[in-house]
């Protein structure tokens, strides 16, 4: 993000702190509650968003060195990601070409050869079938054509992307819709992987995304938690293709402005929280000490269940602290995900239950919640549904 753009956003937030004004979408939107409960819609979402669309999986540091791997099944398809000796990022369907067992258990680590737990067929980290156990008894297998099925993948600006269907390429710059500069600027490759946590919730996966999509609720729902860290009901909003970026002001915002006189020296990251929605299912947070990647997925075929796969990556400035305090990884998660589970997902579970009650057909997204307008319309565009009209209010 160019310095000029940072200053524009900071000036907007400064004005908001001084006046109480926030972003204005120019109208409100009504969104059908059936979107959270409809099994037919979920089936379409599974196919379009979690099979046919390139997905942002994590950062380059999820595969920190040559010979590292990461196996992840959250999309519904077991995926094996590797960085082989040539340094290249590769992704495969983690499905054995003998009888279809998942070859590598979900997790991460170092490994250049993977032996299937069923009959010990062995694969290399470029996907090739290296050995068929007792081939003389089994029969001769054409190893060259029975490697792991490769998936389209790309590494760009420190981001790892995979499409969970074979065939085709991923154009990450196009997926980012103009966010490439922002991603480059955050220097993502310099953020080592910290830790991961999976949160299961009785909420539709879109409700999980919605809880991150505005800060109108901060002073109310988070009055005993996040309010001490952020100004509520104050955000910027910018759209990049199907993605959006919001920036929130930290409580120390004005104090820092008083300390740093020259506007081109304002320390953007220390003053803000940047929240990105990366289509179709990821929230990426950048704060002074970390980058958080929260990937939201449906959980099975129940529209009322979802899983949030949350990983965090340590900012270079605090790397030393975490190296000296390994317990800090767990502590950060306890603090962060306590708010997510006990505050955000607590209200979302009530919204989910009440969506199923049929009491009302629509919910409202206000003028001060443009991220929700954008997200639901991006989702609708993906499924060839017409956008939700903006209504004067
Ligand atoms: S299913 Fe993998 S070796 Fe048999
Ligand atoms: Fe929240």
C-alpha cells in the first residue's frame, strides 16, 4: 500500500475519532435468512466455492524449508502441500492411487517421502510414486502414471493458493483484484508460522465471516474485551475485485499522531488493525504483532455448522519474544479465540437458531456495515445470483 494511501486511510480514521463519523455505504441491504439454512444452497457453495474456486490456504512460512509439508483437509478434499528440494510449492490430492486412502495424516512437518498407512505405497514430495510394496505379488504398476494427482497451486507475495480440483492454473494477481501491493507491503514471507487452532461452531460458515465484517458491534458485544483496544463503529472500506479491506483504529491512534508530527512517517501498522476478506472464505488480519489467517468452511452437509481454521504468523518485530516464550503461542490463541468463541460465535449461534425459526425472512446490513454488503454480493456473484439492492435509509 503506497504511503499516500496509508495517509488517506489514517486521515479518514482521525476524522472519525474526532467527529464520530464512519464509512457510509449510502443505504441499507436486506439479506435473506434462508441463505444460512438452505441445504440446496450449501450444496452449490460446496461445489463452486470449495471445489472450483482457487483458495487462499496460508502463508509461505507454512512450508518454511525445502522438504517441509503441510497436509490439510478443511476444504473437504485432503490436500498435501509440499516444498521440494527445488524450493517449489506443490499441491496434491492427498489420496492414494492404490485404493484411495489419505496418504499423509493432517498436520505439518518435514518429510520427503510419504508411505500410505494402508499398504505402504510410497510417494515422493513431488508426487511421484516411488515404490509399490511387494510389487512382485501385487503386480506391475506403471509408476509414472500413478503419482499423486496434482492440483493447481501458486505462491505469490508470500501467500499459498490451491484449487481443490485438478486442471487449470491460478492467476493470484487476478484473484487479489488489486490487493497485490498490500500483500507485498506486509512482507508476509517474513512472518514465521506460529500456531493453529480449529474452531467448530453451530453457525453457517457465512455467519463466521460476517462476525469479522464490521466493528459496529465492538462497543456493545466486546465492551469488556476489544473495546479497550479499538475504536468501535469506525472503519474504512475499500473493495478490490471480490475482496475487501477494512481498517480499524487502535485506541493509541491519537496518542501516536501527537508523537509523530510528519504524516508520511505515521506508523500505519502500529495504529491500526487491517481486516481483509479474501474471496471466497478467508479473513486475513494484520495487527502490529501478527498476521492471522482465518479460513471458514462448511462442516459437512448441515448448513448450521462450520469450522474456522485459524493460524497465526508472528511479526518480525516480536519474533524474539515468541522464541523465548513458546507458551506465548498458546496464550495468544486463548485470548484471541476466547473472544471469537464466547462473544462473536456466541451471538452468531443465536442468529443461526433464529434464522431457522422462520420468524423473519430477512436481516439488515446498515450503511455503516459495507463489508457485509460487499461480502454477500460477492458470494451471490459467485453463484450467479443477482446482487442485493441498496435501499435508501
Ligand atoms: S490404499 Fe494406499 S497403499 Fe493401499
Ligand atoms: Fe466481533
